[in-house]
């Protein structure tokens, strides 16, 4: 639940007995297009959400950090000494915020001790990166409170380091980049090789559109193994094609790849190569005719993930098919696959019909009811009080 800034400041005082020095907020993200391209040095196009995580923080005179969450109101704050904090040394949710402070110090910045209370409106585990929202809210707070002057781009790397090394999740740089670099009415085009990014106009409201998120609430058991297997296929494909990463292949190279690779590896490679092209095409569409024309790219992206990369599942396919049948301009699964969420781009007037079509399709198939809501491109991380 998201409290208002005033509530969170009051809750902080109740928890820690002092007033916070300030409040910092960082959004979750949704990826419009560019799936599994990040670890292939490719392109992604996420946007920052209006859903965000807020942290109230106050500097302490020592090196102690205490962190609490409104998600665990009855838990005592997790308390650590920054001088004894070690890689992988924190279990559970506190590994995200404490990992950020650890990663800042690993990167050569000194953090003061501090008290932190976090609160969030980002749905957890729905593929909207509540984890990056949490990391980035703490990162901007710690950056301000320590007066370290760290750039947004480096803060994203610090968030990723926290997630990779303190939490132990092998994630890329997309989520933190979107959370830190996003702006209202824009998506973030990110080159995962160079780390360069560019804002791309995405005025959904102005175009009379909504981006619906359909959270299937399923997480299939083979998702971790499936992710690792896809990464291996991509590495193998790049090696056999003699390139550093699949990013270095383009669509015309696929003819040669078909002769070199086994049938399955070829299809994995074709997904990455065509997906990178679709991200670039999406940027062209957004900077020329606008978001209403993204539909065919979303549909092609889904087909590629379903047939070539084989990371969709019955629930995601049902969400996409029902959305399209009910008038969505485009739809695709988003995130790592094997469950999680789909997105559907729709005219505002068509949203209720699409929602009920998806709900009926899920009920008819005997699936658990999905959670459906709309998202808009919001601002990147910032101090809010
Ligand atoms: P996603 O990032 O897709 O939402 P993850 O599994 O990567 O899912 O991250 C979710 C985890 O992040 C939660 O299980 C929890 O440990 C942590 N988390 C996110 N937001 C909060 C919060 N407001 N308070 C405490 N923990 C949080
Ligand atoms: Mg996450």
C-alpha cells in the first residue's frame, strides 16, 4: 500500500523516534518491447511507471543502518553495521536496500549510517520490477544524504550490483535504468552494450491509449531453468556465428545462421535478432507516427517469444489472444516468461471490453483470475520531500 508522503514521514517517526531528513521515490517499470535482448548486448524499450516506491530516510551519526518496510509492519527493523556488511550476507527483502548501500561502498563511495522506512505502490512479483523501484529509491536517497554526486547511470549500475551480488539474482541493467532515467510521457531506449540511453516520446494519454497489464499470477516451475537454458542457447549461437554477442547479428545474417546452427539454436537466435530490430522499429514508430502504430510490432514480438524462443505459456497466450480478439491494437507477454504478465495496447474506450474478454477466457480455461490494470509513463526517481 502506498501512504501519502505525510503518512510515511509520520510512520517513520513512529518507527524510529526521529523525523526523516527527506523522502525519495523511484518507479517500477514495464518493458514495451525488447525481451531477453538485454543479456545479448541488445536493445530494450521500457518506461517508468507512475507506481513507485518511496523511502523516508534520516542520516545517523554512526555506521549503523536500520531498515523497515510497511510491507512488514510487525517486523523489527533489519539492523546492520556498514563496516561488517558482506556480499550475500543479508537474507530476505532487506538485501535489496542494504545491497545498494554495500554496492555504493564497493564502488568507492562512503555511506553514512541511516534509518530507512520504505513503502510501495508497485505490485510485487508482477513483472513491474518492484525490486528496482526499491533499489533505486534507496540509491537516490543515499546519494543525496552522502552528497556523493553519483550520476544516474552509475546509480543504475550500483542497483544492479546490489541485485546481482547481495540478492543473488542475475539480472541486467534495464530495470534500474528505466527507474532512474524515465520521464513522464516518455519511454527509455537503452543500448545494453554501451549503457547509452535516449528518451523516446510515448504520450499514451494524448493518443487516447492505455497500456494494460494483465498479470496472470502464474509462475511456472521451470522458469529459472528455462531462463538459464535460453541464455546458454544465445551464448552458443553467438559463439558458433563467431560474434561477441547476438547483438552483432542483423536480420540479413539469419540466412547464414540457418546453415550453421541446429534448428533449435537457430530459432533462439532468430528471436533475439528480430527482437532487436523490432525495438529499433518501435523507436522509429514512436518518433514518427506515434504509439497507436506499435500494435503489429507487439504482436510479432509475442509470436517470436511463443514460437522461436518458447518462453510463453497457455495463460500468457490466452491473455494475448483474448485481448487482440476484443480489439487491442497489440499485445505480448512481457518479462522473463513462463508466467508473469502480458501487456495490451488499447484505445481507452476498448479497455472495458478487453478486460472482460480476458477474464472470460481465463474462466473458461479454468485459469486463476488475472489481475488487470493500466499503466502510464511516469517520472524517474527523485526526491519528493
Ligand atoms: P519484481 O521485481 O518483478 O516485483 P522480484 O522478485 O524481482 O519481483 O522482487 C520482489 C521482491 O522485492 C520482494 O519479494 C521483496 O523481497 C522485495 N520488495 C519489493 N518491494 C518491497 C517493499 N516495498 N518492501 C519490502 N520488500 C520489497
Ligand atoms: Mg525484480
